[in-house]
């Protein structure tokens, strides 16, 4: 029949691909194109976020193959993590069997979708043959001074007597359902599972244990860290060279690292109680505003706060309460701060003016930012200003905004809003009138040069990477604690330190695994205990892309020579929720490995595609919100075609049954065109004038599709294919077709659609040619002179781009920034006309009317 039986077609071609190993990287491949999707966390089943991610990488990988490249397109499993442990408790089973079952199911789903992976390179992070290399990495980092063991604050449930991951801390709002405090990698789609320990928290809600609802406390525990902050400068500076990364992601990383240049100023402090003298260092990005400092504020965790608390009960109460109410973190939202604070009986001496100002303990001063202390300059800083108003502190203005060189101090009127801009110092008739009227930037430089109490300083928001987890389902940290020798690293020959059998307990199962825990010291042979912390799962995903190069290598995590040849990853695709942690960690680990001599490359990813979210009635599709559309409902091919044609990869899009139907219909149409042509076969042999035109349009489509594939504009590839199909239908209706021209048109369609809808591609190819595979085909050849077609196409694109830019300008005025609407306007010039007329007649168009028009 002419009906396209998608289930049968899928099964057949999948069988053939596997039989012929078409997705495997050929032996002896030289510098293959490395296309990688962030590997999935083994949560149980694929959701639309995964499907979209892997449809994008598969389409690109298949496109590169068609272009003649050797392509490395592997897949693996991010298999450690808390959800597996939780599932084990719920089902009275163990994390390993749960994880293995998930992997089986998910692999089957990936195969059903026809994704072309080189399964001979499959890796699973919970295999000892994989995680031994995490331990190796830990040891090499340790040798290089990149590992620290130091105190850190953790969430502690006093009832369960156990450490809680942030994901195990729930926010209890009065009268509301419990909700997980932060994402825990259970439903974030792809990659790099992780534990979501990003340190965000909320002041307004109680943080309670997920199991027993007891309020969570903060405790200080010794923990293992990777000192990623050693690389802070390199990691920011390197962003400038990542030209093929979305600017949005680079900006997020810049903010996350949060490098700030400024100065450290020393204030001498005297406490009334015992007349003792100490000093407090503050960090400021605007040291020249020191002339307007009207107080000093220190964080509740500051040493001086403890000292002052011991002499003053009110201060003690405040400090205690502030310390337990929120985790200590520099990653808290800084716009949403508290003005809570308490005055102490200490005073601080302004190093420039000699003025004595009060010292406060304030919640808005973060312990791990700068020095944990600030000079309060309410005239020029927002937070200081709000704090000053809440505590009735004086507000002084010492910088006048630029634009008026003649401003005198008396002219600068006080307004509620602080002046945060640079400007001119206003210090007339003060002890520092030498700076009066000078630009703030200049004064800043002078102060740093001239004064002993002011030194240049840089701070970062980035913290060291806390890799300790007090949980079972992760990589054991390869350390033993010996009473005599202290921490001793497990010798390389004894790696991997394998996980013991899983036991259900209240705390960390590794603590309960006595037999496993008791060991002997590798140095002195005396009794010792194993470290029971396991590694953050982000360690597993921080180097997995290297393992894919030589997944079976037994004596090293990866082959240096191969890595130097094959890296960087040419295209890396994943969800935009990984903009920081995962994508920062792989950059850090790559650099550290380079410094250790294991790699030449310092950046792992050449081109990053950050995919948008799949929405379903406006909500993110995820397993936790229960609105997952499982791929088989519509057939694999329809799903792939739809997710690729719905929007630019970076854009969010809405899953709607109607659009899915459109993707299905396109397959039917193309299939029946091919069958009708093959079955009827009424064609011409002699060439007519309009055949030339069709030939040229076919060529134009080939060139256009190549450009769109390179830009990941798969939806435009689909449009190009649809347009060509429409033209061929017209051609056929107009006259008897020229057999070879028409066949070339259909074969071109088969080839161009095959990276997106590979089963359909094979089916069309097979119908039209009777043999061979489109996956093994070459990129379609142009009939006419390539240079001519190319330049014609470039001209056409230029025109579209110019129009697009014009339209964008107009829409900008009308404040429309939705790319879909821009496309709409460009696609239909009359709308462009309307938009133009609207802006020229009203000067400024009304956004809604343009959109409606
Ligand atoms: C005085 C000053 C005056 C500042 C001025 C800024 C502007 P932003 O503001 O985000 O650029 N700061 C320093 N350490 C802090 C801590 N531990 N907790 C909270 N705030 C802290 O960040 C830089 C400013 O953050 C620093 O510069 C300091 O306030 C504040 F007109 O010092 B500034
Ligand atoms: Zn020992």
C-alpha cells in the first residue's frame, strides 16, 4: 500500500543499521568530528528534554556523516546519585539493581528512537572500571595540591542524625505542600546529574528534613574539596575565547565566578569593654567612597562577631540566631537581602578621615565574600543605604554624578536612592580636599597607591568545589584514616576502592559497613578506617567525554595522544540548566589535566548548543510534573521530526498535538510522492526549459540545507524540504515530468531529511534506488556550477538577513523579541509592510498591534 507503516519501517531500518554497524566510528579514523549530548542521569525513563537533546546531536552527527566526516557520537550513563539510593529505600531493593534496570529501559528507548550511537563505546559511571578513574583523578589532583580537607557547613537532621543533601532539605511553608529545596537531578533531563548543591536558600520558609520534617540545622564537618578557585582567573578569562558558546552561558559563568577588582581597607577597631585594639579588613570595589563611610558591618560568622558576642548578650543572641537560620553561602541571591543587624559597642576608625564609626553585625554581610566585612557607604551603595535607613544611620554623599563639574558638596541633595555611578569627588573643605573635584576612578587609583591601609584586592564569588557526599551511591574517596599517619591515600595498585554491599540504615550506609570500613594503613600497616564519604556525581561527569575516546583502556583513564588529536568536542549539546556547574567543572578538570601533563587542550568544548525547554501547556515537561509525553505515543520518527522542526534548538517550545500531526503528515506526503513516482513511471526523457529551473531549485535547496544544518536551524531544513516537495508536486501537475530530474529531487529530499528523520530517509532512498543506505550515502551533488549557486544563495540570504535586521529594528521599537514572530514577519513580507507602516505613521508602533497584524 501507499500507507507509510512507521512501526515496521523503524524496526526494519534499526535492524539494518545495527547489523551494518553504521554508527560506529571506523577503525583508524583520523580526527573525527566529536558530537556529544550530555549523557542522561539514569532516572528510569527518557522524557522530552532528553529526546530533544539527543535528536539534535543525532541530526548533526548524521549530517556530518553525510558530509563525509568520520563521526564520534557515543552515549553513556550518569549512573550514580541520590535518587537511586532513595528508590532503593522505597522499593526495599538496592541502588545498583534499580540503576541497571533504568539503564536497560532507557537504552531501549534510545534505540526505538533510532539514535545512531556507537554503542561499542558505552560507559556507565557506576561501573568500578569507570569510577576507579575518578579515584585516580582524585589522587592526581591531591598530588598537585588541588585537593583540600577542611571544615564546611552541612545540613544536619538532629533526629535522623545524618547529613542531608540540599535536595533532602524541603521548604515548609505554612499551609503548603512540601517542595524540594533545589533540583536534585531527578528530572533535570540530561547530564551531569549532580546533587544540585548550589547553595541557594530561602529565608522565609523553614528548612526541614525530607523524612521526618525536623528542622534542619547547620553543622560544621570536615569535607573534601577540589580547589577550583585556583583556576578562577583562567576560567573567566578563557570565556572570551569561547566564540562558539552562546553569550548567555558565558555571562552566567562570568557571574558565577564573580570576579571583582577592588581594594582591601584596614579599619582599626576598639571595643569599649576591654579597650582592646584589633583591626578589621573590608573589601570594596569603590575604595574612594571611604570618605562617605558611616559604619562598618561584619557578618555573624566573623571572628570579631564571636569576640563581641562573648561580651554582650544581645549580640550573642543575634549572632546565634543568624548563624542557624541560613546556610553560610556566598551564592545566595544578593538582591534579596535582610536588613537585620545589631549595633555593638565597638567602633572603627576610618583610615582616611580618622572618624570613629559604629560597628554592626549584619545579616547582609556574607561570611565568604571578600573579607566578611564591609564599610557601610549608604550614599553610594544600595544595600548599605537600606541598612542605614533601617538603623537610622547617617548618609553622606561624597561622589557627584558626572555631567556637572561645578558641583559643590552643599549642592548634592540627599535623595533616598544612593548614587551608585562613578563621578567626581565632592570633598570641599574636608581634610582631603586635595581630591575634591577629581574623577572617582583616578582617586581610586591614588588611594591604592598612596595609603598603607588600602591595598589592591580581588574577590571571587566562586567557591571551592565541595565533592564530599555522606552517601552510599557514589565513588568512594580513596583515602584511609590512620591514627598514626593521618590521611593516607590508597595506592594506585589497590584501586578501585569498590563499594561494599548496600545495607539500609538511617545514616550513611558506608558508616555501617564495618567490615569494609576497617582496614589497614597502606603506610604503617596499623589499623585504619576507610573514608566513608563518596564523591559528588559531578566528578563522574567532569571527564566522561575523555573516556569515550578509549572506553576499555585498562591502565589509564584516557589515551593522551588520542585526546590531543580528537579533542575538543566539536559540538556539545545539553540543557541550559547546566550553564554553570557541569560546564564549569569540565573546563576546570580539562585545565587541571593539562597542567598535570595529561592533555594539551585547555578547553574541552569548541561549540556549545544550549537547548531550550520543551513546554507542555506552559510548564516544563518533566517526570516530576507528570506531564511527560512518552515518545512511542506518536511514533519515533514523528517525535524526532517534531522536536527538531518546532523551534530553534535554543528556544523553548510548546508541545501540541496539532504540530505533532504536521510532522506525521509530512512523512506521509513524502512517502506517497516516492511511491507514486516509482509505481507510475510516466516520464519524459528529453529536456525542456523548465527542467533547468527545477534542477536549479534542487541545487539551491542543497546549498541552503547545508547552511542551515551548520547553524543548527533544523526547522529551516524542514522548511526547505517542504518547499522543494511543493515545487516538485507543481512540476508534476504542470506537465509530464522529466524522470531523472524528478528522481534527483526526491533523492535530494531523502538525503536532506535523513539526519532528522533517518527511517523515512532510508525508506525513500530504498524506494527510489532499490539498494544502498542513505546513512552511507554522500552529500548530494550539485548539477549546476557550485560557485554560481553558492553566490546566488548567499545573496538571497543576505537579503533575508537585511530584512530580518530591519524587522528586528522595528520590532525592537515595538518591543517584540520573540524570534518566532520575527520569522513570521520575514516569511510573509506583507506583514513587514504593515509593520513598517505602523512605525512610520505612529513613530513608535504599539507592540500588540504589530503582533496581531
Ligand atoms: C563600599 C562600597 C561603596 C561598595 C560603593 C560598593 C559601592 P557589588 O556591590 O555587587 O558590586 N561587599 C563586600 N564584601 C561584602 C560581603 N562580605 N557581604 C556583602 N557585601 C559585601 O559588590 C561589591 C561590594 O559589595 C563591595 O564594595 C562592598 O560594598 C560589598 F559606592 O564597598 B562596596
Ligand atoms: Zn598509618
